[in-house]
């Protein structure tokens, strides 16, 4: 099925048209004054106006670990509950926190602050685009010339193009102009990079087909193109092999028969019948010298669009996973270890028209899980696309799919990688009909947060790949856009460089120019903000009396903000300074300063 045919299939699904709360665990009530989104492990700081005799830690979700006490400013103790985990079953802006039960009266308004530990959300610079050499359909990242710098390889699947584009990287996230190679067919869908002849040089393998008309693949001519590498980023002329089917749309390389030689596995959307009754997986065993044996095919019973290889049942034998787009399932073909495979067992993909499958352990239980990109969700009108997660049981079976909105309709491709550096796998998806890349941050337990989208740099993105393209230790995204703009031709290759900044803890201290002061006398409150990082804090400080704001100040280059007032009436005031945080530094709040104002 061509991109145009998939779009026609899609058309049948017409589209229709910080917070304050109170903790109630202890006798006294403490106000949750401020917090940041729960994006990583958290700590909770509870400051008291009087010495605390007892700490009661809330056991309701999120969970707290054992608390300990530490003396704060003026020897006022604080209870710290460490490693609070973000809720996955409740909105992230409604955390449940602990309160403290003391034998002495606490004053309502005591501060409870949750703050995210370093390593949090993700952000990308505006997309930069490159000419891919045609209408790009698939992208892969590898060091093709041995200089230690990532390069890009794209397939171009426009009208009778059959072109492979190679863009050598400069190591700073930018790339040289594209150099193109014949893919061996007319419609290059997918590319893999591997050393298939044992010479230590990366080679290219392409899923391809011949055309008998506009956007129609010949039902007897699915192809695998092999371009042996010269080691300098250039490649030899293509050699082609029959894929065992037609409309060969996906390719993977793995040693499926344990002979130490790379083999090729391809997804054929159609078998060799003129009616395209079923799809098939083609397996081409490698000879170790860059050549391959005749394809052996396995009936998948349905048209398939993607194939991946992994050991999903822990027996040490490679298994095959396929996305079946005609019946909205994922197929699992367990391997026998000799290059042959068992019949497919299918699971619901959690959406309609699944086009891509990826394998990763997304909940850290040591068992491979499946992630599927579906063009549509399960609604009758295709209101959204979906990215679905099928957690693995470790025996080759999988749990029911849980689906997430990837940020629009048309999830065409999905990759799994930790893009925000918190040690938890995240999802990156190409959103075909929204011209975006959707990023869903992982919670580490197999669940994912709401998608954030970024422009893909073109129209109709069909493939994403993730790697560190500029050597800064952060994972970047390359995206293949089938169309470059309103006229479609040519396509565009987009690069989104990751510029996530690790948020640093800050400390805010507060002093008074006169304490005690007299009614009508100006008093200046000075807040000083320091950071655990190297970037100086910027932004504003909110000065408060109890739970009421009395003024604001802007931090200077030294991290100092001031506020002066003569309006305080006689009495005792609980003054705090709340730093708002910035792009590099987390917010923080000072301990309470007791300001006494007397009559003259």
C-alpha cells in the first residue's frame, strides 16, 4: 500500500469536527504553597514555625520514603521525605503530600514545597532542514565514514525515485549536502545500516520495490537492495535480491540462525499474489560475505508495514514482531534459533492502521515490551492517532495495549529513547497529518506523560531516528518528511537538536533591614538566591506575609532581590520569599522570617 493509498484509507475515518491544596494526614493543616510539575524523583520539604515532635508520613500515592529531620535556619526543624514518585493515576498537578503532627500548635500557612530533582522536561531547538535527495520516507543514523561523527541515511520513495541519500555529519549537529545512490528499485521505503561482509565498514540495506504504475508496486517484485560500504562514506553500486513478496516496506538486520553471519528480515506488505491477499515476512540468510540466500517467507495473514527483531521470550533465540495494518494487530513470530519461525500470534495494536513497531523495556522489569504507532485511535472517526504500549510478560506473550495520544492524527513511526536524561525510556513519534514530532516522556513504569509536539520541518513526516548528533550527550531527533511543503516535492529531512537544560536546585535566604521596626518606618526585605549549578538565577522573587503577597523584586546579577515597604501595621508578621525559578534553576522558598512591627 503506497502513501497515497494509506491516505485514502485514512480518509474513511472522517474527523469530527502552580496550584494550592491542603494536606489532611495530621492534626494540623499545612498549605501546599508551591510546586513544579512532577517530572522526576521529588523531594518534599516541610518547614515548621515551632519544633516538631513527630513526623507522620503519608502513605497514600505518591509514596514517601522514610523521613528524617534536619535543623533549618534559627534551629527550626524540617522534615524531609525523599524520592517521592510522580503519580501516574492522578493528574500531575494534584500531588498528595505529607503533613506533620506536632504536640505544639502549628500556624496554618506553614510551607510545603515539592521540587523536581535535576533531570526533568525536554526541549528542542527549532528544526533545521536538509534536502534528502527526493521525497524522504525513512531515516537512519550511523557513522558511515569512521570519523566518529553521526551521519544520516534516508530513503526516498517518491514517484519512481528509488534513491538513497547520504548526508555526512560534521559532528556539531549539521550535515554536508546529500549524495544520492540508486536503491535498485523504484520505491525505496526503508533502510538499515550494518556490516554484512565482515570488513568493518558499514553497508546499506534497502527495502524496495519496482513500479508498474503511479504509486503501485509490482506484485512480483519486492526487492532488497545491498550497497556495500567503502568505509569513507561512499558506497558501491547496488545489488538486489528478491524479498519473497511485494511492496517491501521495512527491513531489519540480525543473526537469526546463530551462525555469526548477519541475516536480513523484511516486511512485505503483500504476498506474491495478484490480489495482495496477505502480507509476508521474508528471511534472507546471510553468507557472511555480503551476499544472501533466497528468501524464505512466512505468511502473516495480513498486510504488514513494519518488522523488528528481538528475543521476546528469553530463550536466546531471535523472534520477529510485525505491525499488521489491515486488521489492527501486532504479530509475534517466535524463533526456533535456526533461522525459521513459528506461526504468528496476534495482539490488538490498540489503534487502527498500525504502521510501526519498536521493542524496548519501558517499565524496567527486564522483559521486552512493544510500542506501536497507529495512524488512528479506535474511534470511528479517527479523532486522534495513537501510540500503544504492550507490556511483555517475558515468555513471548504481551498484555493488553494501553494507548496514548501522540499529539495528533497519523502516528506513522515511533522510536524509544531517553531524551530527557532521567534514565526512563521516552517515546518519539512522527505525526503524519499534523506535520509534527510528538514526544511522550516516560514515567519509568511503562506509562507515559502527555505528548509535547515539535514542528517536523516539512509535511507528512514518516520516520524518526534518535541519536546524539552534536556530541553534547543529549539525544537529538532526525525526521524524514515525505513532502517539503505545499507542493510536496521535494521532501525535507528535519533535525531537532536537544537543548534540554538540567534544572538545578536553588536556595533562597531572607533578611530584614530593621527587626524590630516601628509603624510607618520603611523596612527593606532582601532575598538572596544561590544555585547548585553554574548558571546564575534570574527572574523574580515574591515577598509574602503568611499566604498573602506583599510585593515582588527582580533578581540582579548577584542573585539579590529587594522589596521595601512602610505599610506594615503593628504586629508580628511571618515573611517568606519565594523565588519563581527560570529555565535553568528550580524555584525555592526561604524559611520564615518573623518581622516585629511596634508602635512608636
